[in-house]
C-alpha cells in the first residue's frame, strides 16, 4: 500500500472518530473510571482483610500500590492495544457484500483496514497521554517505575507491536465470515481469553508457576503484560527482547494464515454491487 494512501485513510478515520466529541469523551471517562475504580475497591478490600488477619500485605510479590499502578497502566494501554471495540468491520464487509468495492481498489484489503484501524485508534492515544499525566500527579508512583527515554521507547514499541498483533488476531477470526453469518461470539470469546491470559484481568505474577512458563510462548502476554511491565520496570531488557521476538513471530504466522484463509474464503464470497 502506498504510504500516501495509507496516511490519507488514517487521517480520514481519525477525523471521523472525533466527529462526536461529547460522546467520545463521556465514553472514554466512563470506561476508565469503571476499569480502574472496580479493581481499586476490590483489591483494597483484599489487602485490608489480609492486614486484619495478620497476613502478609503483598500478594504475588506485589503490594497494593504496585497492583493499582498496574491496573491504571493496563487500562490506559488497553485502549491503544485493541483500539475500536471488537473490530467487526471486516466481518461486516463480508456479510453485507460491501467487500466488493474493496476488491476493485488499487491496494490490498489488509493494509487498508489497518490504516482505518490506526485512524480510529488515534484519539485513544491522545486520551492515554492526557490521563497518564493526570494519574502521575494523583497516584503514588511505584519505586520500580523508571521513566527515561529508553524505557519509554521500549514501552512504545511494545504497545505498537501489541496493537498490530491484536489486529491480526481479530482479523483472522473475522475472516471466518466467509463461511459463517456471524462471528461476534467468536470475537467476544477471543477478547475474554486475551484479557485473562494476557494480564488484563490479573497480573501474570499471580498465576501458577507452570502457567507463567507456558504463557510467554503464546501471543497473549505481549498484548498487555509485557507493555505494562516494560513501563513499570518489572520486565528486564532481555525479557522484553524475547517477548518482542515471540510477538513478531506470531505476526508473521498470522499474516501467512490470513493469506491462506483469504485465498480460500474469497472463492466462497458473493456480493452484489459496490
């Protein structure tokens, strides 16, 4: 795809996403409050109960401040990682027959859709910068947090790679629409699995030892746990490099799967008009 066309699609989608500003900010603030408020009061009750019982005030090596910092960071990072909710555009194009017009475009469908995806995600990036600065001034910063140019660059690369990986995983599922009328339930299942195995619902440090050994071989920790851990200083440079290699390998595999499924599925596709 030509870079100029990619940029035009990107900017068009970003402007369209910001057309309804009030709805955009209300949804963003409400989602952030729910995503942070519920874990805050839940974990506060857990730590208070352990303190009253005379037990250790750390869980999985994490104190209350570290866990809250984790949930704040993962809530902010997730809005960039998965961008628009559930990413159902491709499946809708296939089901409604509007895929036909993309077949006559002078570019490939996959990069075109990724440009749209990034454009829709750009306002989320602005939210993350704003809310991130706000939380840095309001919350207690863990001692492990080391904000320097190198750590920020590694975290930014991890988030960008996680965004691409999440998009490709969802795109593969959406291509099932060549054979099925509705893949929404599959996307919901995928998001549930990714949230639990990727470290969105719980820090992976709280998982059993055998799970912590197997999960790094899957794409899921690269979606949430690695970007957040990189920013919070709990992921070493060597671990970051290994996870980046695993994520890149999964991206290559997924692109190959997409090419194969597209070649088979497009033979099944029928659409009317453009």
